C-alpha cells in the first residue's frame, strides 16, 4: 500500500489575506498602467514617466505622434491635379506727354576738332540711340546739363578711340543731354547719330 504526502489546506484567514493582496496588486496595475495606456488617465504620473500616455487616444485613431514621419512629407500621388506655379513679370509703364519722334543727324570733325549733338528732355523721358564714326576713331563723352547750369555738367559715359555706341538713355533731370565727340586723328571723321524716343528736339549747339 503506497503512501501519499498530505499538505495542509489554507485556513480562512490565509485565503482572505491572499485575496486582499491580489486586489491591491490589480488596483495598482489598473491605476499605473491600464488607465494611462488605454484612456489617458494618469493620476499618479507613473504612466507619463513610462511613456504609456502616448498610446491613448480619445477617438480610437492612431495618434499623430505615432505616425511615420514620411507620411507628413510624402507628396500626393496625383501631382497632375496641382496647378503649376506661374511667375508673372512686373511691368513698368512710363507715359510721356511729349510725342514720339525719330531723328538722324551727322557732323564731320576735322583733325583735332570737337563738336556736340544734344537733345532737350524732361526728367524721366527716354530715347534709343545709335551712333557710328566713319573714317576713323573718336573720343566721346555722353553728358547732360541742367538749365542755366553754366559750365557744370554730369557725365554719363565716355571713352577714347571708339567707332560706335548704342543703347537706351533715361534723362535723370530736366535739361539737355547728348554727346561730345573729338577727332584726335589726322583725317576727317564723320559721326552719324540715330535717335528715337520721347524728347523735345535734337540739335547741334552753336
């Protein structure tokens, strides 16, 4: 006849004590882990310290903090639906009370001689110009004078030994604006000027 080991059964006080310990442990888990993770309720602050509050959301959707970073910068697939970016240049319109006109003038410079061709203009008026020297090279100074300025003038552009120049000129002030040429060669040189734009007149000063 085999013998069996017998274990004493727990007493009623021991059962009550074990049940109480289990309830306390379950309550602690509920307060510190379950509530912060599932409902965002963290009365003790332990859930936040453990990072459990980021797992909760009121709407049942995945919190935006947990979404992949790439989802925030991924462009839409249907890029054809996006309107193209159009850069519109800013246009400036300068109106003039002076009628549009065109003039051609020429002068012949003997060796060592200098002379001018000028345009009477108001501030802001402008013209397109082109001049060319035939028979040799000249020194030139494009400049302007205010009314009653005497010998004072403002130089815009000058160079030595040139045969031509062209461009657009805008008058910086009321007055006369144009060119002075000098022939430093040993042969006569003829300078021909073409001007089109807004100015009162083109003339040779006396």
